[in-house]
C-alpha cells in the first residue's frame, strides 16, 4: 500500500519529487540515514508523509530542505515540476 487516507510513503514521495532517480535508490538512502522528517531521523521507507511535513535530505554532497505542499499521483516528466 503506497497511500494512506491523506499520506504517501516517503520513498514514493522522494521519487515523485525527483529527489532520487528510482524508488530503490530512495529506499537505500532512507535506510542508510541522512533523511529527517519533521526534524526526526527516519530510516523507514514506508513512513507516511503528508502535506506540511518538512523533509531534510542529505545526499550528493548537499543538504536540501523540502516542505511537502501536495502529494503526487505519479512521477511525471521533469518539465512539469515546479521551478526551484
């Protein structure tokens, strides 16, 4: 199950948001550490995230702070993503 009543699995959200190229890479990174959800360390790819949650990703030599404004339904092409 990937979605709850108002949530989405963390690994799916990171994949949909194009933070990682695949869900498998997202799962590896989450399980390996370096991901925080609402300032709490998270090592479970199945954690449900919701709009308003704050995700801190430490990967690729950078630290990115992301706030979930909406849950995605699919990954979609890069051209559809919002500007940074």
